[in-house]
C-alpha cells in the first residue's frame, strides 16, 4: 500500500521519521535521538515538528546536568509523552510528566534534566538554523576518523540551531501548577464547550510573539467537523490520545494516539471522533481564542445578535476554517 502522506504515527518511528540525528553525553552515552516529522515553512518557520527520544541522564551527571540555554528568536513547545523531566525556568524547577506541555519563549532562559526516558515531541517557530552544521555532520558520517578534528568543528561554530549556553541555574522547587510555562489541558487559559467537543486554549498568541496559538479540542465519540471546501491555511494536528477518523482529499484513514496529521492547504477534509480524543492544533493559525471570546460575549450578553451571519463574520475575521460541526451520540 502506498504510504499515507498525511499521517505520521509516532508509535512507529522506524517508518515515520524522515531522517534523524543523535546527541551524546560527554562519556559517549547517547543523550537523545531526534527524528524529523515535518519541516519548517514560510517566514516564521511554522509547522516544524520533531519527535525526540530523550534518554535518562547518567548517574554520574545527575547532580549537575541541567542544559541551561536560551534562543534569541526561536520558540519551542514540547509535549511530554512519557517519563519524567525537571524543567528549569523563571527561577523555578518543576517536575513534568506525561500529559504536560512545556512552552518556551524567545529570550527565556530554560533547561531540563531528564530523569527517565522521555518521548519529547516538539513544534518550533522563528528558529534560525545554520546549514553549515549539517554539512559538517555529513563529513563526520562519511569520514568518522575526522570527527574529532578541531579544524572541522570550526567550520560550524554556531551549532545547528540558534542556541546560546548559559551558566547553571539557581532555582526554587515549585509544584507544576505554579509554573506559567507548563501547560496542561487540566489548566487551560479558557475552555469552551460545544456539543461533543471542548476547546482548551493552552498557549495564547501573546506567548508566541503573536505568531500562533496552541489549542486542544477534546472530542467525544460521534463528534464530527467539516472544514470549508478549500481551506486556505495548512493545518497540522496532533492526536495525542484517542481515535479519530479523517477524510483528506477523499482518502479515509484512522489516526489514533500519538499520530500527527498534516493537512495541506486547499485540501477538502473532515473528521469524526471514534473515541474520547485529545486533538492539538499544532499549526495554530486560526485565531480560535479570539473567535471564542467574541462568540461567548455575544452569546451571553447580546444573544439577539447571534445570527448565522454574525457567526460567519466572526469565522472570517478570525480565520476559522470549520464549516460545520455535528454530534451523533
Ligand atoms: Fe531550548
């Protein structure tokens, strides 16, 4: 069967990753392996998604290892999908585990210590990457005898990504609920209930330099959504848990837990939740948060204005591409 170009099942990295790279601890043990899911696109480098396995920090480094760094312009959002990791940020240290989401802003110092093996899925934007690093990597791959040559290392002095190391952190241990950088669908900025679907606003646009937002639709079985005929915005969805049937360009398939679904622009598509499912909008281009704020204000304070024309106007204003939703129990 031909490979489904819209579906990336992160449960099977061997068939899903389009190339990968490894990092190592100073003792030579593997620290991480990152696989490319979708690449960056456009001036803000949106839709970039990497699936990384972060290995447990070896005992000999457990005391001191915290990877302190910052990015001058890049933003990162990580899904913690297994294991446990300490996050150092805003003078705090918090313990994150499966279900948590770590949102890191440009210029914000952060670090992490993986105390168990962690499935660490990330989306990034406005990240500068330096292509000379990949070319140096190729030399090392083909000619491993040159891997430790300082002259070769000097060809890529900036590394692969805009990433500036810092001194270790001073911090205070706090519960995860007290750290603004750690998101979870249990603690959204706002939550909006529709028949068969609850939309959680997790990362607002102002936490992303105005470029995107992160929302999660928690769907019940029988919830359906149909997009406008030729949606102008590309979408990247992450079915973090559950089971959702998609129809994209007439191709029907099921995405279950840990599946990324890439929906090209102009592609007619629809979905139906088959189980209780968490679906995250990784592309984050529709202004869902502002759409719902406006909709809820009108619905509760000036309901006489809530006509189909008003809703259509709101959808247009906030680039909402859904034509209709349904719920059959
Ligand atoms: Fe980072």
